[in-house]
C-alpha cells in the first residue's frame, strides 16, 4: 500500500464531514442554522438547515 496514511487521513476527514452533517441535520429539528464562507474572489458557500431540510448554496456574492 503506497499511500496508506494519505488514504486513512482522507477517510477520517470525510468521516468528520459526514458526522457534522448528521449533527446539523438532527439539530435542525429544533433550530435554524446557517454556516457560510465567503472567499476573497467573492464566491460564497453556505449550508442551511431547518426542519428536515439541509440546503447547500454556492455562487457569487452580490453584496
């Protein structure tokens, strides 16, 4: 196995992302959450959760 440590790190990283999305989904039954990141190039990525809904938005930031 040539890149075993890299594959383990990659799996752990995606596992953390999956757990965080699961927590956000479960938490969304009680509250409305927004997490967003704006890049210097004016692109925006955000995650919204409410009820049994999780939404992802990616696009230009028109502020």
